[in-house]
């Protein structure tokens, strides 16, 4: 395999590779073959990670901007050289189609470029002070690091979503401990080797896999000052309750919706929404799950959508043309079949798909449902599967109400060429991002990305996370 040369099985703790007594296996999600066994960090090693971060904290925060940028430039150079190996590893352990895995590596490289650019620009501001007793004084702010960051990352973007936490930490000089998802930990451990080959001081970054009990202790440790979590809302809110006085950033996905009105290009909207619904088996935080179509164009849009869905290729992650491949686990395959069967028993109608495509490789058919409602799990919960609901609405305002009916609020797509509808969408949709004439899954890594309601707290994107990892200190000169 192309990724064998970058595999790492030990944890990178305080700048040192460490093994332990306990191991866990990581499997290829399509073939189900064993990729590797990795070590699980124990409590003693976690303490080493924390103490190493504390020891280097004051030194790292005083690194010049030029030196921190040099570290990111070195990471960029190394990742660019090994881009294909990382893509192959992401595809294997994450079940991600290879074309999309390559896209993730490209985004990670762009993410590093963004971090470099934002590090050059990161600065405080001058504060107006020349009035009352502030006359003849000068005031400004400087950004001061808050302290050690704990980053917990998901399986679906094992490289790029980790870099959304790591790059801002390097840019502002804060130590960070990263824990990847157990389903796909190898990519981030491989990236630790790139970190080892930079000018980063030992202890500034630790990357470790551990069990849930030790991970919880990390969250509770008072030496950790910022918790940045990406994953399910159930786990995220639980961790927030354990975080004590830490600053908490949560990115937790949702059941993203799109609206299609009578002025939109229906064929283009259908093509984009099919891709946005079934790419990576729907295992994307902003994968399209609900589509609301104005009734006068519903039948025409649905015809286009079904036609495009039939073109979606399912199968081996290494097939360049595959869009829909393995779900992350057998448990999730069984879950989504149960949710669909339950919805059908409650009145939902399957328009296409609805069954397992390949049981051995945990692939589910691209599935279209209709006549769903908020009481059904396929509608109200995050499906994280290749399943989409298409519903008919009488008006644009009804569509907005249905989008807002969700307890989630990450991003929404709106297909319209009606200026009044664009204005209504931006003012009334209860989401963190409104995407006009594209899918809710649209994302450029530099943009402020994050949701409201149960979708989370805070924004990702290098500039915004750099601010989250720091606080402004006021300086007044008389």
C-alpha cells in the first residue's frame, strides 16, 4: 500500500514516540482488512503530555511570528511531498472515496497556507482614548495565549479537521494536545512525524490515542484551558459539562437543509444536491439531509434528482469514480436501516434505494425519502448516511419554517434567483451559514465556519480560532 511508509503505531507525546501495554486495531473500512495496531496512551503518558506542554508554554508563546510561520511552511513542504500517501491512508482507514481523500489533503495544504497568511496579519488594535481622563494617553491591545488546548477530532476528516485545531495553535504559540477518533487515528499519527521534522519545541504538540476514560480525565484536567471538539452533539455537550472553567469550542454538525424555489436552475440544483447528499456516504457534518422544494416545481426537480442519483457510483474507495462508499461501521449501517424502516412504518415513502448495497463493506444505497416529518429520526437527527428527504412546500416562508424546525443550525443551502428570497433567507434562517445557490456542504477553510443551537459554539477558520485561543490584553501608556 502507498501509505505503508508513513504509518506510525506509537503516540507522539512531549516530542517522544511512546508505546504502552494496551493496543487497538484499525481496519480498512472497505476491505475490512487489518491496517495496523496502535498503542493506547495510559494515564502516566497523558500526564507527560500535559507537563511537557506546561513546561514549554512560556517559551513557545515568545517564538517570533517568523519562526512560527517557518514551522508551518515546513509542514506544508513535507505534506505536499507525501500528499498521495496521506490520501491513500485517509481512504483506507476512513472509508473515504480516493478522489475525496485527495481533496482533503489539498484542503489541508490550503489550510496551512491560510494559517501562514493569518499569522502575518494577526495583531491587536489601537483603542480611542483621547477624551475625559484618557487625554494624552495611548492605548492598544495585544493577543495573549490562553494556555494549553485540547483538540478532539472526528473520523470523517482525520487530517484537515485536526489541522483546523493545530494550525491556529502554532500560529499563536499555544501548546496543543490532539486526540483523534478511534475509527481513524492513523492519519494524524502519521502527521506527527511531519511535526517531529520541524522547529517546533518538544511538548508544543502531542498527538495521542487513548480510551474514553483517560480522554475524559484530559477534558477535566485544570491545566487544559481550551477544549476544541468536533463530533456528535451528544458527546460534545457531555464534554462541555465536564470542562469546568475552560473555554469550549464545539463543532457538531446537524441535519443540513436546502431550499429550492421556482426561480432556480432546477437541473443544476439537483446535480449539486445529489453530490452534496451522497458524497462520502453522507458522512459530512454539512451533508444535505433535507430538501424543501416549492410545489410548482417539485415534480420537475424530483425527476432531475432521481436521474442524477442513479448516476452515483457506489463501491471500492480506491475506484476513482466512486462517490458513495463505506459507512464507518457495521453499527452505523444497521442504525440507518432501522431509521429508514421506522420512518416507512410511520408513513414515509422510499423513492429510491432504502437498502444495504454491500454488507461486507458497510455500504448503503443512495436513498431518497419523502413524506417525512420531524418526529422521524431520519428527519430530526443527524443521519450521517447516504439518505436525503425531499419534501414539497407551498411557500418560501414555509420552507424556512421547516428548516428552522430542527434543533440543529449549522449551514443551509438556498437555490434561488429571487433577491427578496435571498434577503429573507439571510435574515430568517436559524443557521451559522447561509449558502446561496450552492449546497449546505459548501466550505472554504478560511471562512468562519460553525453553527448555532445544538450544532455548536464558536467558529473555525484559522483567523477565528486564533482569536479563540487567545484573549486581548489592554495596554495604556500615559
